C-alpha cells in the first residue's frame, strides 16, 4: 500500500513541469521530495502533515511579494508541490 500512495503524483508533476521554467521546476521537485519523505516516515499522520505543509506554503505566499518575482515563484512552486501531493494522497484514499 505505501508504495502506491503517490501513484498519480507523476501526472500532477507532469502538468506542473509543462507550464514552468527549469528553476521553478527544480524548486517544485525539491519540495515534493521533502514532503514525500516526511509522509512516508509516518503515513498514519499524512493528513496532518500535508495540512501543515499547505498552511506553511500559504503563509510564505502572503509575504512573498515583498521579495520580488523570484520569491513569489518559489513560494508558488512549493505550495503547488504540497497541493499536488494532497491530490495524490486523496486519489489513494489516504486523506
């Protein structure tokens, strides 16, 4: 079961990668990897973990405009990483 919880994530990743530049994709991929590792270390708390990650990303977005366009891109990529993982977990009926 654990190996399949991110089964549909590749589809979400492909959609993100098709619409963004290389630097933004790298930020997104790093955040996806970080969140996946956290969730896999404790799948029973996946719902709480992803909710936390989304809230942190949304908080960062609120002040990102002060850092300019690059900061905004980074925050948006990290938020989308968390959102896509949430969708994949939902598809796997984990959350």
